[in-house]
C-alpha cells in the first residue's frame, strides 16, 4: 500500500511540475491558452457524445435482433 501511495504522490507531483512548466514556457498568452483548452475540451466532449450515441444505436439494434430471434424460436 505504501508503494502505491508513493507512486500516486510522485505522479501528482510530476503532473504539477509539468503543468507549471507548460504555463511558464507556453508560446501563447494565458487567455489564449484557456481558450484553446476550453475548445479542446468541448471538441473531446462532442466526440465522446457522438461515439456514445453510435454505440447505443449499435447495441439497441443488436438487442432488437436478439429479441426477434428469440420470438421466432419460441414459435
């Protein structure tokens, strides 16, 4: 357990250092960086929504097909 905690703390510390370096050495202003991050977040969120809808449609089609087979076999 101690090793896992140590690993998590090291990861968090490294992420903090990395984020700080990105902010300090970024070639764009802070407001531009925030705009880009928000745009990337929204784009990722929209892609995830589309993928979720597509997968849901696939699963619903599979479920309907299974129900049709089951009702055909019951006759």
